[in-house]
C-alpha cells in the first residue's frame, strides 16, 4: 500500500503482526528522476517531482519506520524488482527468527545452499 504524507494509514495496518510490514524506500534524488520521466509522459502536476516534496515523502517513511521499529525497511535505490522482493522476504524472515536458527541459514535456504554443520 502506498504511504502518502497527509493521508492517514488504515487502522488494519496496526492490527496485523508488525513484523510482517515491509517499507520500501528510495534515495530522493533517484525518485525525483523517476518522477520527472513519469511527469513528462503523463502530465502530472509539477509538485509531483519537486525535490522538496520528494524528500519530505521519503523522510515521512523513515519517520514511520523509526516510530514502528518492528517494520522492516528495504532500500530500493537502483535495485531490480526481483532483488527488492528477495531482500524484503529475507529481512522479514531474519527479523522473525528465533535464537535457534541463524540468518545465515535463512539466506542459504533462499539460495538453496544449506550450510554444513560443524561437527
């Protein structure tokens, strides 16, 4: 769901397991460049790609993540959709792991390279 400053987050967001929430964020300069292209091709309002507004939106997401420390934040700057999805899922799993398993094991499971146990 998109997070937009000035629009309240739905209450349902706070009723689910907070460890399952993943915030996607991006460098403001990169987002501005993307938005300028979108704006040119679709006639969006000038404020859509204004760096001050873009920066405020990115900061708003970071503020939310600082407030809700159980949320996972994934930086999508210069990342493919596949890499973003992989990072989102592995970081969420790592945050939910118990002390009996390691994040190395989760990473290995995603790459199908299960580590050997030291005997």
